[in-house]
């Protein structure tokens, strides 16, 4: 598995940063496969703002 951070993006709303990570996986065994994924995270820097998703 290889995880490569793609950096932070600035959201349109102040106080919220969006982070992205690209994940490249290879599976081996009786069946071989590859998977390419992108994970998005939101980080709020505004006090009192918080959500669990």
C-alpha cells in the first residue's frame, strides 16, 4: 500500500481546510487486484464547529 498526501485545499468557507490523500493498493494471493482511492478530510479551525461523519 502506498499513501501519498496531495496537500490541503482551501474551502470556500473560512476556517475549513480540506485535505486529500491518494491511496494505491495491490492485493496478492489466490486473486490479484489493484485499488486506487482518494480520501478527503475536513479540518475546522473555527471554535465550536465540529461534526462527526
